[in-house]
C-alpha cells in the first residue's frame, strides 16, 4: 500500500527566505506526482505536476524535483512571501487515472 | 485551465435532513470524479470514485447508503449526504480527472463544501 509522508509538518520562516518542502513515498512505481496548495477552508490548487519520466518542473518561484528511485520529491520555494502561507500537499498517482494518495501536508507560515 | 465548480461552499442543516453537493466540470469532460472528506488539520480522505454512467466505488468504511453519489453526465457529479448527523460535519471536496481535458495535467479540485449538521 502506497504511503506518502511530508516533512516538516509545519514551517515558519521570515519573508524572503528560500525553503524546501519534502515528500517521500514508499512505492516508487508511480505515474506522476503532484504538488498542491490549500488555503484555509478552500479547495486545492494545483501547483506543479511531475510525470514519472521527468526530474523536475518549474513555475515562477516554485521548483519541484522528483527522484522516483529513492521515492522522494522536493518543492523549492524561492524568495518566500507572506502570500505563500498555506498548507502544501503532495500526492502520487500510481497508475493513469487511479486515485491520488496524499501526504499529511506541510503548513507554511511566512512572516512579514 | 480546467475548472471544477463546487456548490454550495457552505451549508448548515438540521440533523436528519439530507444535503446535496454538486460538482461541475466547466470546460472539460470529467469521466471520473473523486469525492474526498477532510477533517480539520488533516489530509484528504478518499470516500468514493465515480465513473460517468456507472455505480460509484466506495472506500472501505464509507457507507454507500449514507453518501449517495450520482455521476449521470460527463460534467456533473453529486454527493448526497442522507439523514445527516453532527458527525457528518466536515469539509467535502470533489476532484475530476477528464479526457482529453486535464487528464494529462493531473487532477482539478473543487473549492470544497463546509457541511455543518446541527
């Protein structure tokens, strides 16, 4: 059974810092991995999706990497801003069209 | 980009009544819809998977007679919480994976419904 773990569970940083969120998964046979952002009381917003054949994806200040063989992904946020404060979730899709397995999330607070 | 519209965003109902939550895919065909439940400060828990025109597949421990899912069209799926009780109070979110829409781009989520049963 696939298990997804995110570290740290919570992170508080001053504005402007670069930071890394970690995600690990137990079964490396995945189809893709997706990072989401969730604001309090809201749904999920997709940030980046990495196909299993890819190593990384970038969007603006966000960069996500994937090392499938070791079962790890990182989300790098450059020059963090207070507006980045949210919960970040990673999720793996094991086969095309299958369910997503989510990590518990990292709650990020960026202080002005 | 792909959008899933979920309504209502908030609902308060009396114990024993039923509540219907709708999710519509606005610019793609959602062949598969996933329904999740989320408790405070916890991650998403998959409740059921529905494919258009067929019966939903429920996760272990989820009562199918209590959480009725209908996916009668490629753009609309509904979750009805029947005979709601206070313990059903939670945040419910739908997610769609369509073809050829966002299927190659991952999943799109609705904005969620906060259900409070009093």
